[in-house]
């Protein structure tokens, strides 16, 4: 689990770097749409090759059913939701940061589980309750500034606290 968390964090930081930086300072930044196409390029190539090799092994007597055979209305709804979610993640990374994306993901899990409990009667475990409290507390502290308290000793001059 620790290695998975570290890999996810490193991937998020790298993705933020890719989305927010440009190779040349004189060029305008690339749009979120173009960055998504660039990042999806290898997936598109892999899917094309898989379809090419998988399609050539079909029996000549069997009719071709097509690539999207069996897709129902709900499958298309899920595809649209996933595509929209990907664009939202890219926009959050571009205009906010990776920490905010992680906090938003945690809050969405808490909210979805709470709605599942209300609507479907899903029981909550103690582990989930502790995790939800930790997530919501971290969101509270991240979104509210911490008050600055003076760190002076009574009777001490401020200049004496500075390094020489």
C-alpha cells in the first residue's frame, strides 16, 4: 500500500508538472484538451494495435460484430462520466494543485459513502469513520489559515532573537 501511495503521489506531481509547464517560455501554454490528447496518445496506439491483431484472428464464417458491439445506453453514460471526470481532474491540476485534487477526492469518497448509507443502508465501519474524520479534518486545516502566534519571550528584545 505504501509503494502504491508513493507511486500515485509521484504520478500526480509529474502530471502537475506536465500540465503547468511549457518547454519554451516564449510560447503560450498548451490547452488542457491538447495535453489530454498528448497523454492519451500511447493508450490510443495500444488500443489500435490490439484491435488490429484481435480483429485479424476472427473466423471468416463468423460475422463481424464491430468494436462497440454490446454497448448499451448505460455504458455510454459511464464513458461520458469518466471522460468528464478526466477533464475535471486536468482542470483542477492546471488551475489548482495536486494536494487540492487529493483532498477533493477524499471528500468525494466521504460524500458518496454518506449518500450510499442514507439511500441504500450501507453500514459504516469504524475504520471508515476514522478515515473520514482524518480527511475532513485535513480539509478544514488546509482551507483555513492557521493563526500566527508571537514567539517572544517576556522581557526579550525582538532583535536578540534574530541570528547574528
